[in-house]
């Protein structure tokens, strides 16, 4: 079957090449049938890549180690769920996933625009085909997912233990969907520039794709943070790591794009800005994909060095140069048709919000690539750490959250200072009361930055609540509906607006968690013997007993051995049992001995998190198994040739030895206030974005069309 | 062998699907259809802007005078779109809008 899979990729590459040529020729010649043919080539490409993915997935599921990829990324004892998702843990598989998602997204947008945007679609098709072609070229020529081994091993290496986490398995497709999704508005922007059709048509056709891409990217970033928090064993969710930053940068520029396109749609302004933003977002998406695997920057998330770095850099350089040249070439066509009516207008605040988002992206870009920049300039690699990022990002984040609050209160075109004062009264009062309560009624004053963020969060939530209240009141006046009905109608009929506000509320809630956990977390690193106690965040925590499990991995990751600790935590009447542990995965070779390899392979932290709205109690343990080394070496000498059952018994006996006489273990305990609100806020943000992207029912749209057209008719007939 | 055979079969299947529009020739009989779709999208967008301005007025974000100015500008833009849209059908904007007005007056809310 590997031959068929490879054939799918090769013919897919031919489809992409044909779609690019046919699209451009159709656009230049005006012969529509070539554009239709190019679109059909994309449908075929999607079908072929679905076939290729299905063949590869089947190989993973049946542990067919004839496939190099399966031998390197899976094993017979890898749980089925992780076998299914192991494909994108590999470089080749993730490239195939990229191409697959792009072909599906492209087919969808080309189908939806088959009867519109006649000038733009031929070139957009060509751009999408070139991008898909690049990824397919990589998989056909340099890193084929269907490479076969001449002598397949009996057992595979298994999936990287760090990746055996549910969030990590969903995280890559989410991120890639985000990255790929931004290719759609990018391609249409290029088409618009080529054909000088730089009005809002291309934006209207692709806005929903950009929003879906943004939503998936947000969900992917959140899942990555959750994985970091619960799997990496350091206790944080964001380390300003290059790979984390690489996903955040396109999200920030994508956020700016989603706001500024509204200005172009409504006012015909910011055309050059919008095409530049989407080009930037797509380029950053490509860089995000590249950074995960390139190994050019040290990262806790980078898995294996890439062999396709040069090809990626050449492609990114072509996209950068091409985008810049195209925008500069079309600058005369990109002049705004309107001017800013007032600085007190929504478009002015959107512009400000764009500048802040871009500043954030630039700061993060500089900090992320500083090691490369410093090496190029000084010859020595230096990097900036989290404090550098926090010093620059925190004030910008405060301004951003403030703008998140003010933006929705201001009308398009202009608002009078008196009008703005009127809508500001209640939210400002809420923020002031919050500040007073925090400073006078708690010890939050130790971090004024956190207090400022809490006040701004209260400000945003008050604004969103006020907007809902005032909107529902206005609707009640217009229609006489009861409150619940008025509120649901208001949201249902203005999904884009209120979905956006929900996303703002989600961001505010998320920042509440970030501020609380960053400023007030208590971390302790201790070495404890059984019976020892310590205090963390008001909890009295005692190391009760050691845990040693063989073949009983409760997280379902397939780890054969797990050592840990049972702790009891008491705070007043509250009582919790905590069981942090560390999973041990066997080393691939036999160099460490038949028994020793089970203890000397990779190990991962299985942290215990007691989630709570007020705060989490997070614990991790690093057992000291050096005392077992003597027994392990002796077992290796005596039972080197033993079969699996005997080895199992010996490993169980060694585990029992740890349970009977455990040496002191190292613990990390973190009491992290409000951290759960990060995930809750992220969820609200994603739901809000989905609400904004959800299309209005056709019947309702027809009624609205009829109503407005009739009103315009009255204008005309009365004139 | 498996690879070569699969490539031949896939190329043949793809060619059947992809080349069909070329063999069938240019059957694009609705050149105005695309323009209509673009104008329909622009119209929806303009209606949404009118609705947004109304909501802003109702919520007190816009003064009555500002709303009047913005609304008349938006309506003028919407009428331009309607004119072009109806021009595609050979109708005048006034006739088309008047037709809709008449339909609404007779309670036909789903027209348009």
C-alpha cells in the first residue's frame, strides 16, 4: 500500500502544478473553463490526500513497521488513540497533515466562490496551489511519509512519551488548521492585488475562513499551554519558548487583521494595511510550522532536527519578497476612499488596537529571533528570557485589554465626548470599585500590575454586560419583546457583533487568570522523606507513602513503570489526596541491559493538579531511583536472556523494593491562584469566535433583505 | 510496480475529472452571475451596516443627527448597489425597490 500512498502524493503534486498553471492561464486569457478545471484539480488533490492519509493511518493502526515512519513514531504497545495521532508527531506526517488541511480548506473556499469573485479566484487558486505544491514537493522529493525499511524491526521506537497527552494530540491539528486557514485570505488578497480588485469583496468572501483559522489557532495555543502545564513538570503554562511564540505571533497579527478588515468593509479604509497584515500573518504561519521542527532555535517543544530547513527558508523568502513587491506595486490602488471622521470613532480605536497588537508581535518576534540576530551580529548566541518578554509585553497587554473594553462602546464614524462619557460611567465605576476592594480588602496591592489588570478585566466585563443590557433594552423598545426573548434575538441577529464581544470577555477572563497566577503563585521545591510535611498556599501537605506501579499506567500512555508519591493536603475542613508520579518508558536499545532499559529510557512527569476556581494546587514528584541501581545491575547480569514474563516479575520485585524502602523524593508544589480562569477564558473566547463565524439562517436573512429593500424603496419612490 | 500502476490509474482518473470542462468548452453562460453574487454580498454587508447604525442609535451611542447623516449615506450606497444589481436584470432600482415595497405592503415578507 505504501506505493499507492506515494502515488497519491505524486499525482497530488501534479494536480497542484496543473491548478497553478491552469488558474493563471484562465485568469490571463479569460477562458473560464481553465479556472473551473483548476478548481476541479483542487478537489482531486483533496481526495488524493485523504487517500494518502488513510493509508498512513492504517499503517500506524496495524503497527506496520515496514513503514519507516511507523517504526520511528509508534510501537505495538502504544495505545490506539496515540497510534491514530502519532502521524503528526513526525515531520513527514505533519507536512502531509498541512497539505491535507490546505487542500480541504481550499476546495471549500473555491466551491463557495465558484460563482463570485471571477477576477480574483483564478489567481487565488494558483496561490493556494503553489502553497500546496510546496508541501507536496517536500513529501515527494525529500521526506516521504511512505518510505519503506528493507528490514523492518520487530518493534517500533514508540511515540515520544512527552507527546502522550490528549491535549498534545489535538493541539497540532488545531494549530495547523489555524496556519492553513490563514492561507485562504492570503491567497485571495494576492488575487485582489494582481487584478487590482482591492475593494472589500475578497474580504467578505474570506472573512469567515480567517475567523475560523483564528479560532483554531487560539484553541491550539490554549491546548499547547494546557499540555505544558500538565505534562512538562515545570508548573507553568507559558515559557516564552520560541515554538510557543511562533504560534502566538500569527494569532496576534490575525487578531489585528480581523479587526481592521471591518474598517475596510465599512469605510473603505486601511486597504494597504489589511493586505500587509494578512501577508504578515501567513508568513508568520509558515515560520510557525518551520520553527517546530527546524531546530534552529532551542525549544522545549521542538521535536527532532529538520532536514528541510533550507527549502522552507527559500519558500518563506519567496513569499516575503513576492508579498512586499506586490503590495508596493499596487500601492496607488490601495489608497483609502475615506478619511477618519473623528479620533473618537470605532475605526480610530481599531487602528490603535492594531498598533498595539503589531507592537506585541514585533516584541515577541525580536525576543524569539534574538539568539539568531545576536549570533549574526556578534558571533555569539545570546537569548532573552521570560523577564525580558514580561517587561515589554505586560504594559502592551494592559493597553490591549483597555482597548478591548473601549472599542465596543464607540460607534462607527464618530461619537460625541458627551456620548462616550455617558457609556463610560458604569464600567469605570465598576473598575474603580474593584480597585478599591482589592487594595483595601486584600493583599493584592503587592502587585500593582496585577491590580491594574484585574480592574481592566472588571472594566471589560462591565462593558460587555452593559452592551448586552443596552442592546436588549433598545430591542425591547423597538419590538416590545420580553427580556429573555429580546436578549436572544439581539444576539441571534447580531452574531458577528456579540460573538466578538464574547471573545473580548473571554480574553479578559483569560487575562484574569494570567495576572492572578503570574503575580501570586507560590512555588516550593523540596526534598521530602515519607512522613515529612510542608505548607503551600494555605495547604498543609504530607508525604504519606510512595507509589510504585508496574503495567498499571492510569494516564493510559502505555508506560510500563511508574513511581510516585501519595500526599495528603489539608486546609481547614478541606482534604485532598494527591498522587503525582513519574512514568518511565523503556530505552530503545539493549545497551542499558534487559532490565535496566526499562528504568533508563525517557521519563515524564504525571503531575497532580487539583483544579479550583480560586486556585490550583499543582504537585510534581521526581523519585530518586538511584538506590535501585544495584538491584537493576544484578538483575541485568543474572537475567539477561530471560523471557518477558520473567522480566515482568523482576521489574515488579524491584518496584516493590522502592515501595518498601523509599529514599527521599524531590517535590515541586505550586499554589497558583485563578489559573483555571485561563482555560475558562480561552473557552469563552473560542465560543464567542464560533458565534461570530456562524452564518445567519437563510429565512432570517431573507426577511431582513426584504425589510431593508422595502425601506429603500420608500426612499426612492418618495423622492 | 505498485507505484507506477497507481500513478497511471490516478492520473487517468484525475484527467477525467479535471479535463472535462476543457473538453466541454466554455459553457459559462452566466457571466453576470458572478457580478451578481459579489453585489449581493455587498448588499448584505450594507444592510448590516444600516442595522448596526440603528442599533447604535437605539443604544444611545449615536446622536439622532449623527445617525441621520450616517443612515442617509449608507442608504445612498445601498441604492447604488441595488441599481447595479437590478441593472443586471434590466430593471431600474426604483422599480425593483418599489416592487419590494409593494410586496411588503401586501404582507409578503419573504420576498426579495
